C-alpha cells in the first residue's frame, strides 16, 4: 500500500508543527507550504520544528502562497495529496484590523484556491479547514456548532466566509471537507504576541530580573484556552470520520486574562493582587511592586468578551477529549523552553 500524503498549509506555525509531528508518527508523508520569507530575519519560523524535535529532513517544504491559484494548482498537481490541512492565515485578530485585505486574501481567497485545486485535481482527497471560535463574535457562551455566528473582526468575518466555502463545496461538489471550529489553543510554541505567551514570557523575564512589569490590554476578556497538542489530534480525528462534518473543539472552561496572569505568576512562586480599575488597574506582587499594568494600546477596536466552547459533538461522534486543563496548560507553557 502506498504511503499517504498530507499537505499542510501554514506548516511553520504552532499548529502546523504539532500536526506535522503527529502525522509523521502516523506514517504520513508530510508536505508543507511555507511563504518565501519563513526562514529569514530575526524571527525564524522554521525553528519551531527543532524546538519540537521534528527534523526538517522528515517534511518536504514547498515555497508558495495560497493566495496564488497557479501555485495551488501546481502543488496539487505535483504532490497529489490525500489530505489537506489548511492552516494558513493571518492569525492575529488585532492585526486583521490593520490589514483586512491581507486577512481576506489569505483566509478567504486562499481557501477558495485550495478547494478549487482539490476538486479539479484530487477530488477524493480530504480537506480540513481551520475555522475559529472568533466566528462566533459576541454570541452568548457556551458556543457550539448550532450557535449563530456574529463575527466582529475582519479575521472572524474572513474565517466565516472560508467556513461557508467549505460547506458549499461539500454540498455542491460532494468533496470530503470539514470545518474544525477551534477555540483558543496555546503551547510553548505560541508566538509572543498572543496574550498567553506574552504573559508567560513576561513572568519569566520578571523572575529572572530582566523586566519589571507586563503591559496588557483588556484583563476582563475571557477565553476557553486549550493545548495545541490536543487540538491537532482532534483535527486528525475529524479527517478520519465516515461523513464530513463540522466540529467544535474546546475545553468548556473559561478564564479571564487576569486569571491567566495570576496562574502564570503562581507557577513562578509569586502572588499577584489587583488594585484600581479600568486603565488604572495594576497587579502588585507581595513586595508591593507593580508587575502588571493596563495599556490602552493593547485593546481591540471591537472586543470579543466571552468565549467558551461546547465540544460535546466532537466528544460524542469522534471520541475526542482534551487532556490538558487550564492549570496543566499554564504549567506546560511556563516549563517550556524560552521560545
Ligand atoms: O487574545 C486580550 C485580547 O491575541 C486573547 C488566535 O489564535 O484565538 C486567537 O485569537 C484575548 C483578547 O487571541 C492583550 O483583547 C488582553 O480578548 O491571545 P489573543 P485571540 O484574539 O482570542 C482565536 C480562536 C483564533 O482563531 C486566532 O487566530 O486577550 N488581551 N491584553 C490581549 N491580547 C493580546 N494579543 N495582547 C495583549 O496584551
């Protein structure tokens, strides 16, 4: 029997590297799409592979761009993938307000290009779309597959259009295409500008005496944070199901940014107490030193206040369960090597 081939777009990101490792262990030949600038400059995205113990000899990287339909057709023609995991995105919600067209290009047009290439060249392949809880916007929690979606960021709206493309292609062309509606998922490989990793790196720097204080935005925002390791396993499980469908992956636990900071400081043996309100609120350590302050610059133009997922469909139909709870996630990020 020939070895199955998986193509991962956005392979150099947190989820891409975890997924590549998982698929290699399952015996897949893993191909990854990376942008031309992935290994230049100060931020070497490809270094995530080494940090997770994945050798670059075990993946075939292709330089390209999902926004270019010639490139996607070419990739499908040459690789003939059995599985496509579309993880390519401008994944920073705040950045999508500054570069909405870029967000739409990569997320919406990129998904369309891949679906078109698949239906023309590998119609029996399976397609995973990285949909996001950001699509729910401020719909009341808990959110599941039946919750009305009311996104409130260019990122969320672009993700919702890609989600509908997947559903259209499934209905119209009978292709196997699934949406994984994933709530926030983090790890030691998370980029520094997401709030969890920003807090973790800030606490480590404060403990080491390299930094005095962490500046954050909305401390009251609440998220359902899981571990990326659990979520890539869920992606794979969706692709094994008999019938293509859409699934929420989440822990069902919701915590505020404030409580994430408390938990991270606690891992470093520090207790934080809060004083003041709004922009004047500060987090103070036992010795009376300000360790957290609020900076308006980190607030979103439109905030998404409370996300908490109901993953009972994935539990029931796929047998998926997260293995990391909130405390285990914070610990793993705090214990992970500096990234
Ligand atoms: O923000 C608040 C911020 O940037 C979380 C992506 O993976 O998950 C992620 O999107 C919350 C927001 O993630 C800071 O206002 C406070 O309410 O870590 P984040 P996100 O926007 O939820 C979804 C599911 C995705 O699909 C996305 O691709 O934290 N917050 N202070 C802050 N956020 C940041 N980044 N920095 C702060 O200083």
